[in-house]
């Protein structure tokens, strides 16, 4: 039976992406591993040689009484077959699957836990990718792409100037 092998990363909705990136980079000493300022996404790692990212910052934290802080909780699976087994189990148990996507460096199955928290179980492909990418896939096909460069990988974008 498949099991998760550990916490992969925590995704946090933020109001001020530039300030939050500066905090995790300059105060906490983490390194930016992927960034797409236009989309409002920055990934940071304390040990980029070992793990792609532990913190994912996402622009979009709403104001008001419901701050909606957690963007997602992500956990690693040991293999593509384990990820497929998780997908089958989640569907069989009636959990709502949001999407299954190829991120180039990982394949992720996004779903909602019993209290509606967005959760991901993912498998690391071993393929490098320095810009966050998302391509929907059918995880149960035998030809799930896990090598090469994806066409939607674009150049790193710089943050918009605040004026």
C-alpha cells in the first residue's frame, strides 16, 4: 500500500509577495528556486541541492475575516505507481480531485481533504525545471511525460515595479 514519504512543501497565500520573498530569502536565508512574478508565484528552499522547494508563496491572500492563508499542503510519494495508487484511492473514497498535472520537476495530484483544505500528493520526476509549470495530464496513461523541457517554461520574470 502506498504511503507518503514526507512533507514536500507548504503553499502560503500572501498579500505582499515582494515583502514575503525578501523575508524568507534575506531573514531566513532561503534561496529562490523558481519564480514567475507575472503569475505571482515564488518557490524557496533552504537546501536547493536536496529539495526543490519547502515554501511556495502565492499572491492572492484575501482581506477580511477569512484570511485564507494556506494555498496547499503537499506530500511526497515514492514513485509514479504510488501516485497512481493514491489517485485511485482518493477517487474510490469520494474525495474531490481538483486536477492532476505535470509540473516538469514533479507530477502532482491536487485534491481536497475532509475539511476542504487543498492538498497535493506528488512524485518527483528528476527532471529540472526552474519556472513553475502546470500541464493537466491523465496520470493513468502509460506515456506520462517525465523527461525533456516543457514548452511553457518561460524566462524568469521580474517583479512589477510598485509605483
